[in-house]
């Protein structure tokens, strides 16, 4: 069994109109090498499900997003995600804007194969008013409480970036916070992971093995992608690239800015991308942010 | 009492923010942003050591971590609080967060999503984030660095992200009991929701600020708390702690012009 493939192989599996979930959180451990490969492709009309960072912003900038299912989009240190903002303000996006908790509840429901999970999150807000497909349900027990029935968010494809993987699809997320990648993986028909390092077969100590957060039977393909989260963080190895973020943010204010960003960083391919950003050596040693 | 008059408005607001957590017991204190975080840290280091805090990433600490580059300071972790654990905490109600919404209305409803029309907004902000879930599950307070009518809007906020005391938004059977909005700390005053039917009251005015000025910069009518007085000045001991927690003076960049705590009459 060998699930090794390239980012281009992954993107070849994508179809117009698919619902795609992204791991990570804001500007943290996003599968950016695969995102860049999507940007190079003809795939379009995607429904993007993400705790959004530059994955959301870049896919919006490139006109790949038909619908966004999200709780936020941000670069954190730069609070407003520039391309999300620009495209959102143009009125071009279909939206399902959800509480962060509802978002993961929907993925959990999908992973558990139930139609919905009950929650209070979202009641009495515009989230329910703006998304009339979200229904309430009354508790069948004595309390009779009215709750929101968060529907399952089933994904066609999940894309996740991890620190280490093996060719069988075993994965390790070694940063302090694993975020919700396990839920993204479970909600999808097919999960593809990119990894900083890919080994033939992991042979771990118990302490190391605890960083495995979802099972390999969920993983359909493994992509070797050193610095594949750049310009987002990949703790504990490297931090975000603030210089690159600034360049990216500036592109949203420039005439033809997105095309220029594509020409400079994306279109020439991943090797050129690394050269443009000072090489793996620099990218892989960017300091982690301190809060 | 201290007669210390050498403090900034930001420092006064940090002390005012810290008061929000008084009496909460063992809850996770989440101060989002420099001043709320310093407020929570100050509370924990003075009257509320029982509060739980994180390193603003995913570990719990019993000693609040100074902001910014740490030099030779090494955090001492006491537990783990990944984002997933934070949600467990939120849903269980053991948290008091202080956040800075883009808009707040007279019901305490908040907006972090968009300004203007939802479909084609004048400004897209962050998205609702965790506001719907936070607001309906645990205690919240708000921080406003620039008190004006664009923040404290007339009518409802443009996109209700966090719930409030607006009866029209609550349907029969929905559980409102876990909602609890405590304080609003602004650059002009401290407010609460302790008026009739949770109407917003001015609880204290910062030195040199009048009630009329606050009212003029608020899009809805305010009440005066019967005990309304001046916001307490930081003590020398509090200032010492604040300076230790914020060695790079990040607080100095939070309020435009970093004005003194005692306003000189215009």
C-alpha cells in the first residue's frame, strides 16, 4: 500500500462544484501547496468549508469559490483577510456564515453519519435568519427546549496539512494545537494530506504516536510538501511569513494585483515559489509568532 | 487610596476591565486584545487567583504571561487548552470572555460580521466567529477603544452575531438563562446592563468625561447608575503589575494618541 501522490494528482481528483473542506485555522497550518495547485487548475464553482485564512482569500481572489461555509476569515496579526474582504464586499459569494461551534458540529454530524446535532449556538442571531435552511428542533424530553439542529456538513474532499505522514496514510500533527483537522477528515468522502515529511512507514514511541489525530483509513492520498503550509504557520517548525502576507495584502489594493501575485508566486510552480520566498531553508525556519 | 495621577487612559481601562471578572470563581478568563488580556491578567494576579488563563495559544498558565517578545521569561504551563477544549469550556459555560465587537446595540447584541447590507456589505469584518455560541453559553463583557455612534448604533446592529436581551429575537422554548452580559469598558466610561429590563447604564465615568458626552456618542438612550461616579484610578501596585505584564508597552498603542488617564478639560 502506497498512497503517495503529487499535489497535481490530488487536484486531478477535484471536480467543478465540489464541496471541499480545509484543515488548519486562519493563518495556521493551511494546506497551501495544494491550494496553490488548485489556483493553477481549471477547477471552479467550489463550495469551500474552512476556518478561513489565506486559503479562503486566495481561492476567492481566483474566482474559484461559489459558496463559502465559514465562521471567519483572517490573517490574525493582520485581522482582515484582504481578498476575502474584497470579494465578499463585491456581493459575489453565496454564504453560509456559521458560529465556529456550529461549523465543527456540522462536520461532526457528517463524520458520525447523523443528519444533525443539536446546539444552542446560533439561536436568536442573524445566523439562523440568514440561513433559512437551518431548522430548530424541540427536545423530546420533559424540558422541551428548542435547539438548533445543525445539519451535517458532508464534504466531497478534505485537504489537510500535517507535519509527518507515511506512505500508508498515517499522520502526525506535532504543533501544540491540532485544530479540527480530524473532523474535516472524518466529514469527507476522500481526505488528502500534504506533509512536511513523508516516511515509508512510521515506527514511533508512545509519546510520538499521541500526535496522530485521525486514522489512516480516512486518508486517500499523501503529498510530500516541505514548507507546504507557507505562508501560514506550521508549528513547531516554522511561523507565518509576515513579509509574504504583506505582499499578498498589498495585491488586493493594486490594479491587476491578483494576476501579478499569480504570475510572481503561483503560476511558475512550487519550486519557483520556494525560490521566490528565499528557499526551503528560510521558509522552514521562520520564527513562530509569540503572543 | 492612591493619589497616583501619573497613568494613561489605557492603564485606567485595564484596571476597569479587570473588575469585570470579580466574583466569577473558577472560570476561563479570555481577554481578547491587549487591554482585555492585561485586565484579565491583572485580575488573576490581584483579587482573582482562581481564574483560569491560557498563554493565548493552547496551554493553561497559573502565572499570566507578559505580552510580546519574552526575553528570558519562560512560561510555566499548568494544563492544556487547545481550541477544541475551549469549545468544550464554552458549551459548559465556564468562561467569561471580553471581546471588542464592531457594533453593539442597546440590547447588548453584537456584530463582528459585516457593516451595511449583508449581501453586499460596505465593510466585511471577520465573520461571526464564536460570538453566537459564546453569547448564548457564558458570561461576556465588551471592550470599545473608541466610543462613538458607529459602534453603539441606533436600532439593531447590522448583523446580529452575538445574542442579547432583545425579546423579538427569542422564540418560545429557547433557553436564555445561560446568557449573561456584564460590562462594557470604553475609552469614556464603564457601562453595565443592570437597568430595568437589562437597559444599559453608565456605571462610572473616566476622569474628565461627562455623562452628556457619553450620551452624545451613543446611538441609544443611556441610564445613569444611582451610584455612578468616577472610574477608580489605578493604584501604584496595579500599575507596577501592568508594567511588568506589558514590558514592550503594547498598551500604549491601543488608544489613539495614548492620552493620559486624567483628561485635561478642552
